[in-house]
């Protein structure tokens, strides 16, 4: 996956767990939870979906790395390098 | 073929936990003894008509998109859209306290909290400020202190409200809606119930409990979960303090890492091999009910009754307790599902009346006496309920009722205790590693509380670093 695809991968996961949120204008460097309604349980869901879709394990101590979209790309980049993008909510 | 998790009971908490675990990619099965799902909130057919149990109202009702409230969180976690639930809000409801044959105090409320405030003001103008201070001081969903958990709700209410009849009136709906203890509850529980009923509000999924259950089952199966009906669990198997699996009623053994049990506290202990608790064990809840559901020849609205739910007390002291008599018609709930603001009414209007009942009495009768006593109890209940609502009996096309005996048989809850044990395990922990409690005995009440219970324990299971589930 490229960096752009990783952004898309994260947005797709958020769209799956929070179908009512508008994700078009998400800023890369602003905390996700300041832009959309996400609580800690939702965060757990993002981590869960990463594991399910891409086999990526995110240990609890690294959750903070996923606070922004840029953080996600930086942290997940190496882990997702060889993986193919999976879209469920945003396809079509 | 080892399961990551086995869940006992296909009720609200079990299905919610199942959805969460299946979403996390776990191999999970929900085991249900009966041929119908839902547990305390279920449905059944009689004479070609569908009846429902449990759910009088879905509390915690908020409009779509309301942030930071239980309903929104739960729907998000289960990935069910607010629209899919098709929630029909209540018209309005009331708590009624009869002081004498010609004086009844009626507190009205709706999904707009201002209506309740206005009603308090009309009844007791001098108490309005105290009532508002009380509401402002209520503990929240997650910030209750240890003191809130051990203080009596009645005692705390009396600090804000000097009029004892208003205290009584303010206790009726929260007690009925979910107290496992008689007469009183903790201030922490009161905070949750008051918010759920009065500050958020009440609604009903169109199509009733069956529609909600269908949604849950559909989600569970879509995530790859396995629903095994007629799979009662006879024993939870364990060795060296750790769960290893379960044995089903038919002798089949299933292996698993983890068991989530909605069977109840003493019921789960018995499945683990602890000797069966005595009937008078203080951990067995004392609150059970007789309920009658009457199919009517016209809507309550046509009969002049526009209230969704009436919580009533036919005596100045609200008798929320196990009665000495078979049933206590002086305390009851009257629910009219057609008085939710629905665009898809049920095929026939019906009304449900529910009153506290004595479990021991109903389980001691032979079949003939049981049937006769049921008719007697229900007649007394309907007579009392009519004095708080509308003439029900002349308009009944068909009626069906159930008692604590029925509740115990279909839910497995000892004592037919609808709200479970007065002793709650909030963290769901048990003495066995890999065994956790969900549902009623985790201390959350109502449909939303039950869903939340399953979700929170499942989330912790998934998160637990040493949980063996990763």
C-alpha cells in the first residue's frame, strides 16, 4: 500500500464503524477524535479491523500513534507496505 | 475445533457480546437452551398471535447522532444504524400515586425533560428548585463514587425534596424499570435509571422486541458468529481454576478459551459445580412479576387513553417488593405499545399489565390450581389497572399471562428474578479464570443496559493482554 492507500484504508475502517460520520474533509495532522465523534471503544474497533483485514497487531501502548491520520500512515506504513488495500464501506 | 469464546444465553447481553467477539474475528458461539432467543426480552406465539415479554420501552432514547450517550455508543459498537432500529418515541408517560379514593398524584413526563419539571411544579410548586438541584446532582453513567453506590436513593432524594409524597412518586418508575432490590436502590443506580428514563427517554422499535432481536441475530451471523439453539449448557468445565469448556444438556462437550455467562450469578456458580443455592439465599433476587397481555378490539387511544406507560401505586407507600399474596395489584405498570408514535402499528392493539408477584406461591401449585389462580390474579390486576387507565376488560379479544414460574422456566433465573440478584458483579469477574458474567447480574438494567453489559465484557476480553484470545 502507498501512503495514500493507507489513508484510504483507515477512512474505510472508520466508515465501517461510524457510518453516519462525514469523512471527506478529514485533516491529516489534527487528532481524529477532534474532527469526528470517536470514543475509546471506537478506537478499539479500528485496531480490531486492522488486525482482521491486514493481520496487523497494534499493542495497547502504541494506540496513541494512531491519534491522527498522519500518525496512522507513519506508524502503519512499514506494517502495511506489502499488504493490498481492502475496501468495504467506501467501495464503488 | 476449539472456540475462542462460548456465550451462555441468546438474550440481549449474549447477542451483543457475540457480535463484538465475532467482529474481532473470534470463533464464537452463542448457546441457547430454548428454541426462541431473547431471554428476558423475547416473544412467543399463542393462538396465531405474537406476544412479547420484557421490553415495555427502550430507554435511553435519543435522536440520531446525539454524542456521548449510551444509545449512540451501543449502536456504533454493534454497527447498527439508528435508522435501522426504527424507534418510535413515546407520547408521554406517567407515575401515579393514589393517596385516597379521591386523590391521586400524577407525575407526567415525556422525551422532553421540561415536561417533567413542569409537572413537578404543578404538583408541588415549592419543590421545583429542590427537584432541579436533585437532577443536577445525579451521578452520571460512569462517574458514580463508592459513596453513591452505598447511599440510599430515597435518603439522597429527601435531601433535595422535602415533600415525602414527591420522593415516593420519583421512586416509582426507576424502581419498576429495573431495581433488583426491594423498595430502594443506591443513588448510583438511581442516577442511571433517572437519566435513562427521564432525561433521555423512551421509545419502541417498530415491530417490537422481535424486530430488535432480528437485527442482532442478523449482525451476529453476518460477522460469522454461530447461534446454537436448543443447546442448553449443563455444566461449565474447568481445571486448575481455569475454564476449559462446557458440557451441553445432551452430553456433548465443547472446548473453549473463555465463557461469558448471562445465566446469572448463583445460576452460573451452580453450572461450575457449586451446590445449588437455597431458595432463601440472599443472592437470589426477590422481584418477580405476573404479566398479562390483552389483545383489544380497539386502540387505547380510541378508548380515551393516550399514555404510553403508566407506573402506578394504588397505595401511598409504593409496594415494590415481593408480596405475601400471590400478586400485588396495588403496584403495577400499564403499557400501551400503540401509544408510541409509530407509523407501523402492530396488527392488533394490545395492553400489558405487570405487577409484583410471589415466586414461591406460583411454583408450589399443581396445574389445575395454577390455571385458576392465574385467572384470579389477572382479574385483580386488570381491575386495579383500569382505575389508572381505561376500561380494558370489556374490550379484550384474547389474553395471555405469565407468572414467576414461567419466567424461571424460560430464563433459568432463580426466583423468576427479572432483575437478577441484588448482589451485582459490576466487573463481571468470577473466581474462575476465563469465566465472566454478562447480563442482568452485571448490574446494568433494561435492554440498553443489557446490550452495554455484553459489549463491555466482550471488549475487555478482546483487549485483555493475557486473555488468550489474540
